[in-house]
C-alpha cells in the first residue's frame, strides 16, 4: 500500500519518498491510522518490518513543533537501539525544521545530558534507567507528555526493566497515548499493557509478512571450534555473528580464533561503553568479519546484510533461536543460520528438528581447519569528532590529499561527538596512519591510532 492513501501531510510524503520508502510495510499500514487517530496500540511484527517508522511517522505527524516541550518519550531497552531509533526519527523528521530530538541513555555523560535538557526538546529517546535518573533529579519534566512509546517491549521485559518503566510512568500525565511495539506477544506483554495502556487495539502482522529467506543447518560435532573454522572456510561468509550462551565463552572463543589468525572480536556485558562501540564500529565497517556475542550484548544490534549467524551452543529456548537467526536474511537477501551441538546437547537439538531444517554431521562439511581470515579493512581512530566540526569530507580530503590514498582504499567513515573512525584498506593502513599523524586535518593536529 502506498503511503499517499494514509492521511499524512504532504511534507511527510515527500520525505518518505526521498528516503526511498515507496510503500508502507504491513505494520505501518495497520498501525498508522490508529496512531494518528490517538488510539493506544499494541503492535507485534517481526524484526526488520519497519516498526520504528510506524511509530516514528505517527509521532512526528502528531507533534506540535511550536510547543517546545517534551511531548513524546520513546523508551528502548539498550543504548544501541535508542541510537538507531533516534537516527531513524531524525531522518523522518527532515521534513519539518526545528524538531529537537534528544537521546538520554546510560553510558553517556550525565552532565552533558543535563546541559542539553536545559535547552529543551520535543522528543526524548532513551533507556529507562537513565530517563528515570533525570526524572528523579528533576532535570527532565514530563507534564506535557502526549505520547509514550515502548519499543522492543518484549526485550524490555526480558531484561527486567519493568520496574524502571513503571517508575518513569509515574511522572507522566495519565491522559496520554501509549504505544507498545514488540517482536513477540505473550501473557507478559498483555500484563504490562493492562497496566499502562487504555483500551488498546492489538495489531499483529506476523503472519502476513514474507518470512526471511534463511537456510537453517544443524551440525553434530565433537570439536565446535574446528567445525566452526571449517564452516568459515567452506561458506566464506562476508560477516558472521556467533552466539555463545555465556560471556566467558564469548571471550574465550574470540581469543582462540585470534590465535588461529582468524580475526574475531567479542562483545559481552562486561565491556565498557567505549569498548563496545569500538567493537561494533569495526564489525560494521568490515575491519572485523566475526563478532562473538552473547544474547544480551547483541540486543538491538541492527547490522544490515549479515551473511551468517552461528549458534555456537543450542540457545536457551526457541524464542532466542528465532531472535538470533532473524538477524540474517534481512530485506530479501538470503541468509544462513548454522547451529552447532555436541553430544551433551543432542537432546535439546532434537527439539529443533522439522522439515525446513537440515541436520548434518561435521564430516559432511567441505572446509578445512587450516583456515585464516584477515579483514578487508583496518580501523583508524581520530580523536576528533562532531564537536570539533570534523566531517567525513575533511577526513577523506586529508587521506586522499596528503596521504595520497585512493578513494577506493577508504571504507566507511563514522563520526561521533569526540571521535571519528575510518576504515582503511589493510595494506594502506600504515601509510594512512603516518600521513594523518604528520599532517593536519582542518588545520589542526589530532591524535590518531589504529584499533
Ligand atoms: P523493526 O524495528 O521492525 O525491526 P526497523 O524499523 O529497524 O524494523 O526497519 C528495518 C529497515 O526497514 C530499516 O532500515 C528502515 O529504514 C527500513 N524501512 C522502514 N520502513 C520502510 C518502508 N516503508 N519502505 C522501505 N524501507 C523501510
Ligand atoms: Mg525496532
């Protein structure tokens, strides 16, 4: 269905068109009329179905831009998710000037957030803990709130945020619109809905959407590490997320792979925020083809075009399995999901048997265990960012100018407030580092190092 058949403003239609959003996704088509009509909604749709834009278009259309007060609060379970939601909202908000969207998440400087809050905002996107902290300190005020959105409500419950969410709720007017978005729908969701929503309409589009194209294979093995290496060498995936059930295992697997000269990084709950960011940037910009992750750490990751997901262990429960493998095969691309199991897990693996899934032995794999994997790019960090008015063009200029690199040897550039990351083709990394250390960027010297 075309967006123009929904009653959206013409500026919004132009923006959606410029974003390449030609047709509304099923969940957008089903929820937007309700949201615009002021109804409370529980929306269930699978990952990648465009839920952010569903509530994003709705909340932006309802926003009274002239009224410079917090009118909308979007709560997300993790900082990464909040970041993605804020980005998508900003893209959709392009059509109207002066819409102020502010992120309030943990792992960021509280003081800086205080400063931003003094300048007010229309929309807050945040995680429950940090939002609550601001409410308690009275640096955030929600008396003008018109709409609350809980994104990934199911994960919010999984992660035990419910008390914080309810505490946040106590600071809001009772009269408001409450939207609840989730990839799954169960008794828990219904329970929270009863407490925070008013006569909600349930919208479920799970069935009508086309399933991701994912090939699912299970391998019985006596050495998971060797089997995994064979899989890498046989399938040659461009990027892989490997899930382990514990963080100790994630750390150990990444180390063991590195010893075998297979480039891998681990992401788990013990990392500091900046370490987490370093890892995610490297994975997304092709400086590290393998990410070893625990479920909690991987929550909210939205890496586009992930070729493969590997379950290094049988996950606890089929919902986790579905969540994990749903990260590959997005947006019509084909994905592959591989699950490894040893003799101790054979019984659990049996629960996954069905006619879509292929059960095989390690001996049926073609690859070799003598396989090495080096990344295409290496990441250079520049200690300067948006706050220094550094832009991608400045970095590109410095690298292609003074350093003499070809544009084609430079990959993704990510610029954060105080740091910039540039992916450089591996064989040029030393040259690039030297040149940036020697020369100036925008007439200034910045610290530069290789990640
Ligand atoms: P979900 O929250 O349901 O997992 P997202 O909101 O992250 O999904 O959307 C997945 C992707 O689809 C994003 O890259 C988004 O930009 C894109 N998208 C959303 N709506 C549309 C649309 N109507 N047409 C094309 N792409 C869309
Ligand atoms: Mg989402």
